């Protein structure tokens, strides 16, 4: 399986003009970095009751957290300029220079997510398309747009295919977007990103982070069809707990290992050159609700 996946990526590396190294999965020596992630964040609703939750989750972000990932629905209710200026800026905007965002459906309730792209600027990626990649701590990060076309033949599909080929030497890869392919929350499974997920699984990606369902959930490593794959599978986290109203859980989906709909919070990842640790940190000051570690498998 691994040799087949690398053959596919090797073909794309030739197409993209990338020369294959002798050892494409050699770990890059780099000190561990701390990454914080959450989605569904700053609710500026007229009742004003949910806005304080974004302050509480923002307070969990430490100066030592190198990168902050937002998993869509950065503001509510409609991703308007005033919501970014008055609600997001006062909370998560305090560490805007460290944020690498992704857009959600509420961000797109303002035409073309214009306020989102205006607020984040170059950090939201080029050409206001909503997908981009970057490297930090020896890891390759991929921010995708689950509000845009993601099917075979789409511009986003072709871009991801080329990006994975151009970065096939990186041992550990993390991707993030808004709508979950798998979820035990009320929105449930959403197949929109399934074709992109097939590419990520074939390339040996380690982690996918999403929001949309306002819960915390962790899945065991699985493939793009939701089959358990302990050797090469992608580990999925839903972290829709950034501040918006929490949802209730539904029946657990296959391979779901941990579910929590009782608290807002953030996921903190400690990413080393060849392994990672995770902890779901609640906003009420209590101990992490879920912790673990794993090695990069490629």
C-alpha cells in the first residue's frame, strides 16, 4: 500500500517538476512546536450570551503556542465585517499574527466570504480561494475550503494533488477545514470532502481537523471510506468548541473513540519531527478531557 501511494505521488512529482529524494520519508530535525485549534468561535448574536465563550477559549492560547488554526465559522451569525471587528478581534484577534485560518459556511453568509478574506488578508491564502499550505516545526500544514468545489477535476482537487506531490518528502502532514466527513454530532457525516480525503490518505497524512458540529470528537485512524486503518489511517478530530452554542451528541459513528459535548475548549497539539501528542483543553479550567500520542506512520 505504501509503495503504491508513493508511486502515485512520484508520478505527480515528475509532472510538477519535483525531484524525488533518496529517502522521501526521512524526518526533518526540528524542535517540537505547540499548535492550538478550534472552530465555531465568536458568536455576536443579538442576545450577547455566547460572546463570552470566545473570550474563555482565547484565554487558553498561550504565548508558547506557535501556530493557531481556526476551523471555520470564525464569526456568527453571518461573517459580517462588524462581527470580525467587534467580536473576533476582541477575542481570538489578540493573537491574529499566529492564526492560519480556514473558512466555514457562516463566513460565507457574507458574499464570497469577503469579510473573512479582508480580515485575515494574506494569512487566508492567495487569490481569496480559501485553500493554501505552509510548513512549521517539520510538519506540512494544509488548509482546505469545504465551501468550495472539492470533487475530482476541481481546481482545489488539482491544487491539493500537486501540493502533496511537491511535499512528499515531509514525514508528517496535517490538514484542516470546516465540514466533517465523519461526525457523531447533529450535522453527521458530510461526503463533500471525500475525494480530497482520498488524496490525503494515499499520501500518508496523519491528522485532519474540522469543526461545524459544535462538539469535540476523536476518531481512531481510518481511511477515506471510514474503515479502520491502524497502520496508515488518518486520525480525525472535530473541535467545534471555540465559543458558539454547543450541540448534543447523536449515535456514535464507527471508529469514534472520544466524544464530549459538555464544554467549550481547544485542541492543543505538540508536534515533533516524527510524532505528536494531543490534549483537548476545556475552557472551565479543568484537566484535559482527552489526551494521547502517536508516531507519524509514513
